[in-house]
C-alpha cells in the first residue's frame, strides 16, 4: 500500500510508502491520509499522530501525472484539500519526521503540524512559481509569519530548495537529528505527548491556533481559487509539458 497506517500505544502513524516514485502523492493517497486523520479524531485511544516518509525521501510532492488527470479544476474539491483541511483542523498533536526531500506540499503540510523533526539529509522546496502556479493551503500566510517576509519571499518567489539547517534557523523545524535517529526521536516525542493529559494538549493547541483558524480557512479558499485558475493557464501548461519532456521551461513568451 502507498500509505501505511498503524496505531500503537496511543500513536497513529501515517507513512508515505511509495519509494519507487519518491513518495509522490496521488489522490488515493491523500484520501487515505484524510480518512486516517478523521478516524483518529473520533478515536479516544489515539492521542498523537506521526507523519513520516522513508530515510531517503519524505515526499516529492504531488504525483503530477495523477494530479493533472483529476476531473476537478477546483483544488478545493480534491482529496488533497480534504487531507489538508483534516490536518489543519486536527485537535490532536501532530508530529512530522522528515528525511530526504520534502517538495511542494511536502513542505506545506509541515506548517500545519505541531512538532517537526528533520534528518540532517532533509531538503525542502516550494517550487510553485517554477510550475506556473501559486502557494497552496495557507502557506502564503503561514510561511512569512513563521520565518519573516524576506526569507519567505526568497523561498516562495524563487522556489529554490533549502537545507535542514536553513529550515531550523528559520523556525520551520524544531530540531535536526541524524537520519538513523529520526523516527526514534519523533516517536519518542509523540510518546511524551501520549502520556500528558489529552484535554490539556487539546486546549493548549486550540488556544495557540485560535487567532489563525479563520484566517487559514479564508486564505486556503483564496489560494485554491488562484491555483485552479493558474493550473489552466499557459504558464502552467508550459511548466508541466517541460517537466514531462525533461527540459527547461520557457516562460519568456508570456507577459
């Protein structure tokens, strides 16, 4: 299965399991993760959630072939939106363990997690402008808030990759650890959360996120509108065609 889920000692683990495709995420994978989080919300035995990939790669982001075949141009109707809404509104603490590349939504989703741990081989990228589209799922709001406008602008406008050290320095990740220790660290922290009063964690998380909750929903809707429109535009078509043809895109012909 491309998404592995398991429950053990109060922890729901969601794992990307498509290494032959660099854990590129399909609609079916998004739906599986959305369903797992929704199920966890109603399961009192689950007190923390861990999202992880493989030691070599967290996720390459959307499976572009699958993404472009979607029957809906409205991103807000797709399983990816169901997953991101479930993640962003989860009342239980979410821990992310990132090794290798975290591309596109692989970085975006981290902004909605509570604790983010990165292996020393982790690399992050949000190449939305390079694909002729715009940031997604409130990243245009959350990332500048987290790291400051100048650094957010550099990463979002240029879309270039950045290292685990940069991510830690900017405040995107909580701690960096050797690859071999990553899963143990993430699950160890999740186990600490499991041992704490669930009500205290739930209220503390709600208080920290309360001021942003409505703004996140509004920004997601705004980004989805622009993203869907831009997905159908010539710049995105050129970007995706170039990707599949393994060449550099030429945007100079567009105003």
